C-alpha cells in the first residue's frame, strides 16, 4: 500500500470540511425535529379559536410547512455528505504526516470532541422528546 504526504493546506481544508459537515448535520436534524411544530401549533390555534379557518385547511398548511422544513433539513444532510466525500480517500488511505501535523489533528479532535458529544446528546434527546408535544395535543384534545 502506498502512502503520500499531506500538505498543511490539505489538512486544514479537511478539518474545516469535517467541522462544517457536523454543523450542517446538526442544522438538518434540528429542522427535521422542529418540522412538526408548525402543524401542532396551527392545530392548537384552530382548537383554541384563534384562527377561523377550518381544521382541515390548517392541517394541510401545517403539513406543507412540515414538508418544506424536512426538505431543507435533507438538503443540509446532502451538503454535509458532499463536504466530506471530497476528502473520503484521506480517511482510508495511508497518509504520511509530520509529528506536528499529527499533533494538530489530535488537538483538533480533542477540541471538537466535547461540543460534538454535547450536540449528539442534544439531538438524541430532542428526537426522543419530539413526540411529547404530539402526545400532549392528543391528551388535551
């Protein structure tokens, strides 16, 4: 298996792309989680008499908003995938790094590890709890 040396510029671009992709994925997840909120709000407002439109119209409007938010969220996932695909070979090839470059990568990983873990925990909790408003709506309907 052959190895090739990486330039400092390539390493910096790779690290920036991974960080940007993580942010894009987080935004996509957030949009998908929040996508149902407008639907629930519109239904609740209709039941509370704040809107005079029929419930069916509010549901249709809420579903349209939901689909738009999910589509935007999915576009963030696709963009994140594209960000990292460019550097995919770096993850699976043997690359030659200087000690300074290897330490820079380890430091970047350490610096991003805690925020990444916190974002993953937050996203997971939000995914699990995203059904709570729906259940509350059914409970109090």
